[in-house]
């Protein structure tokens, strides 16, 4: 059986000097306001994978109201979700990820993000596609008040 999932996450900018995207630290004029490490790309990925498998969403398993997840690396969430997928009998066919932000620009980081995400998912890097777009300076993303990510995944049962 083949299943499709989608995920979305958004975080406001806050104090800091970097953002994490796909587990890669990227220098920036701001950090993000978040309970965990605020990696919108990995959070959206977790939601897409959980949704594709029909087993909930990231907030069910790692609620931002639970102090144990404060400051946690989002890679911990990805590892847990991969175990859930494997237990449910699924493997990843492909992942398509989009970052929505005016800044930081991702061109110089795209390959590192692709390789890091592939490593976290235990798949070949050509299984993961990374894209970036702006909102043409419209809305809160356009005013550089935060960043967002959308992820689509295709999974298949073993």
C-alpha cells in the first residue's frame, strides 16, 4: 500500500544568531521562538510522516506543554517517528520539502540539509528534495517575522 502525507510548521523569529533547518545550523540575524529547537523543516517532516501512516501528529507525541521536550533537538523526534513508521510496516519512498522565508537564503545550505535529512531518515539523499521560496514580501513571512516549512512524503508498506 502507498500512502501520502503532508506537514506544515511555522515559528516566529526571536532572539538568537541562527536557525536550524533540517538539522543544519544556519547563521541568521534571529533565532526562533519555540519549545524545542524550533526546526520547522523537521517538525513538518514528522507531521507528514505521521499523517501518511495515519498515526497522528507531532503534538500528540511531543506536546509543547510537556517540559521534557523543552530545548530538545528535533532529530530526536524524527528518530522516534521513524521507529513508529518501521513498527507500522512502512518505509519512505520520497520526501519533498519547501522552506518559506525571505531570509535566510538556503542556496548555500541546500545540499547539507538534503544530506542531513536523508541521514536522519536512513534513505539515500536523492530520496529527499529541498526547495525554498519567498512570499514576495507579503504577510508575516514577507515581513521577516518568522519562517515556515511544508513537507510532502510518500511511504509504502513493506
